[in-house]
């Protein structure tokens, strides 16, 4: 299987058989990164960004060699590219920067990755900044990109999380193993997912014990109540460790088993 520089999550799901929920979970745990691909679709919400660099001399050296690319998309590192708007180096409280459009694949900031995981993949806002997809053992002079958003433009990013080719390879090595390895891995995944299920069922039991009226309410009502009280049972995350529909099915299956 050829590895491209970047992949949409729908491609990852089809090629590796990994659900988007699991991908969000792995990104939240720090095993992989999530980001956005800036390609043809980005023309509908394109914005310029401040691209920060560590060293101005290194930037000028890079600029000379990058000008040879007749397409205008200049390589940064890994799957990250830019289209330079102005090569004048400016300064602000964040450091040295110049203006460019993002191209190719760029990683989300860590806070945004948590927001994606917390919302089950439904991003409502753009990230605060993007970081380049730095190749292994490469000393990249480009630090991060801070988008310049205009107040009167809707920059909705919902459903556009993507993956670098590097992290795709990491998942491929981990999940496309021999049958024996897959069996052992499946057991490992079951063990990893068992703890959240136990926590959720314990919380549901606690809710039902707190008010006997919950013994006769619907699965949807129980699920909604669990989410309303999530801050009690998961004070740090303030949300249950599984997605809504997964929890609803878990409660439903458990009540059927107990009846």
C-alpha cells in the first residue's frame, strides 16, 4: 500500500477499518495528531496566516531555493506547504513572521484536538494555530501558523479533520498485522474499552439509585441524565469517556440483559 502525504479521515476508515471515534481517541491520547488538508476545498474559506520562523537567515535561504517551484506551493516539511503572500519578515509578541496561505497538511493545536474528541468529531471553530508536519530527524525553521480570521466570514471547519501520511503509516503498522497479532490486538482493544464501559454503567446505577423514577424511564432519558451529570462522575473531562450513541446502546443492552 502506497503512503501519501496526507489522508482524509474517511479514507483512513476505508483503508484501515478504523472508526473516526477511535481516531479521535488516539489523537486525544497523543498517539497521533489530527490536522487539516488545505487543497481545492480551502478556496471557499481561504485565509492568510502569520507563519513564524526561528531564524531569519534560514528563512531567506529557504526562500531562494523555494522560488524555483513554478506552482507557487512551497514545501515546509512533511506534508506541509505554503503559498507566500509577502516575504517581508515582521515582528510581534509571538516572534518573527511573514504572511502566507497554508497548503497541504497542517496539524491542529492540542487544545483543538481535545475539542474535536470532546465533541465527537464536530468542530465548531477553527484552531488557534497550526503546526507544520515536521519530518523525522528534521530541524524545521518554521514553528507554527496563526490564521488571520476576518470577522465577517464563516470559516466553518466541521468534519474536516485529516491525518498525515506519517501517522497513517503508524496506524497501518499497528492495525494491519498478521492474524495472530490482530487477535492479540483485538483483546488489547477490548481491555482498553472495558474501563470506560464499567465507569458508565457504575454512573448509571448511581443515577438510578438516587431516584427510583429513573428505574422506569427511557434509555434516552438515562443517557441524557448521564451527560447532564458528567461533571460529577468525570470532574476533569466533564464528559463521559464514550460517545452518546455508544453509551445509549450500552445502557440499552445492559437493561435487556438484566431484565
